[in-house]
């Protein structure tokens, strides 16, 4: 057993000793990083290190910015590093001449961060990574928030953590960040509040030009949508539902991670919807339990393991979600959205609460699966009813209707 694991086991018996042991651990990791890597590596002004979802995926805004750099000849001699927990899955990326793949939290990983001029991610980095003078940290985050974040939380439902720890993690991120892309004024306001940017004198890190990860959504083509459906094996003529629920803090099992209790009966869905629809089921990347849909082969497709959700947006005729940020992005396509909020009162009062009233949402809020199924059978009525609200929603949350990755690169990497 490592010294840290031994200390954690002894010191995690009370909130006070747990906090103390974590702080000692973070201090020790920062010291190791500084002595082992930072002091030995010089900054390469043409080096960028990327990661998404803590090394779990090749996706989101880091992917969009990386692809924009690969397309641009001026970055031909730059070194582009991607960090993954399972790097062997991504070795194909190294066929791109100036791309290298490293293992998350390996020696190569720490050397990359110690020497790269630019860091690009969409979630919090390990706390030991502390930028030195001359390094720039582009924190893209992973969506416009409906549910409260960071310093805006008033309570926290997960037994394995505390509100104090959440706020400390966000503050740690704020102290490191130098740039944050923003898709809207709403996003800028809420992210500034959640990350305590004003209090730290860092509101200037936000730049509102759009969201890089939505570039392919604002430039969508029918051909791209059809190609995704073919790749997924969806038969022609089927209508496609993307069901993408978020995670819940109160569904966490120690040693296993976040669980998701499926609130739908797909047997009933198949009875009502018949052969007209197929369902793409997309669990949140935090969810550790697996789902067995063998009995629904040809009707339910489990696409939870796909790195990037954007192709699923392109394939879908309608999105069903709850409190996930996915609907802000999907709204760029101007397709129907249904909000299945069966645990709304619990989520609002016991978990996260929200940044705005659900009456602003560009689709119906439904509390049980029979309402969902009835609404799916009458989608044209939903489209007509919410047409004006949909336009108003996009004017607030998706005001930038053009690709933006190249614009951000010009601003940041001068």
C-alpha cells in the first residue's frame, strides 16, 4: 500500500482530517511536479497540450481547436500533444505529422505540461499542474450551465465530497486560467460567478466569440447527417431519438462511482413507438454502471462509449434530456427538444438548483414517461407551439451563428 493510500485511510475518518490529508497530498504532488518537471523543462512557444474530460475522450472544444490548428498551415511546425487515460486507443492520431499521444498523469504527461506554451482542456486539470510564467491556460469548460456550479451552489448532495471541496477546486482552477471561450453573455455571467472570476480580478479571461465545440453544428449539412446515420447503422426512414440524461450526485457508490437508475421502460417505448423510431442512448461520462439493451437490439443503440456527442446531434431528429447542457448545443440545429424532468423537485431542492426558470426552456417539461411518449407521437404540434420560444432561446444562449475556433486561435496564439 502506498504511503498516500495509508495516510488517506487513517485520516479520512472525520471531515477535518480528510481536509487536512487532502491538502498535504496536493502540496506534495505540486512539489513533485515542480521539482521533477517544471524546473527541468523550458517552455516551447510552439507547443500545445490538449485533454478532454480528464483524459477520457477526444471531444468537445479541445478537439475543435486542435482540428482548426491541423487545418491551418501556420501551425505546421507546432508540436500538438494529446493526453488520454487509454492512449493505445488513440495511436492513429499520431499519423498526423506533428501530433503525439501521451498517457494521462504519466511522466510524459507532466513533461508536456511543464514545457508547453499553451494548455487546452474542458474540465478541471489535476491540481498539481501549476503554470509557470509564460504559460497560458485555455479553459474551455464543457457546456452552458442550467444547473448551478462552483461558488453558486448552496448545497451539495454527494456523500463523497463537500461544498467546501467543490469551491476549493473551482478556485484552484480560477487561479490558473488565462483564457476562457464563451458562447454568450449569459454564459460569461454565470461562469464568472461560478468560478469567482470577479473576486480574483480575472473577468478579462472570458472572450465571447462562440463555442468551438459547436462549429460543426452551425455549419451542418444534410450529407453530414446522413453519413453519421450510415456509420451508426441506422436504417433509412427511421426517426431518431437521442436520449442523453445527466448524472446525479446522490447516486454515487464508494469505490464504484456514479450510477444511473434508468427511469424509462424501453419495452413500453417500443410498444408505443413501434417501428417508426430508434433510440440513441447516451449516458453521461461520469456514469460507471453499464446497461444491457440486448433485448432491444435494433431499437435502442447504446452510444455511451462514443467520444464525441456531436455526431449524435447530427443523427437525431429529436433530443430528450433533463438538466444536461447538451440541449444548449443541440438548439443550434433548431430541432425539437423534450425535457424529461421526472425528479425535478428533488434535483432543484436537494442537488443543484438552476440558473433560470424552466419556463424559458425551448420545449415541453415532462414529468413521466407516458407524457414523453404522447409528446413524441405529436411532435409537429410541439414544433409549432415552441417556435417563438425557440428563437428567443437561441438569441440569448446561441447568438453566434458562425464557426469560431480559428477566431479564438488568432486571439490567443499571436
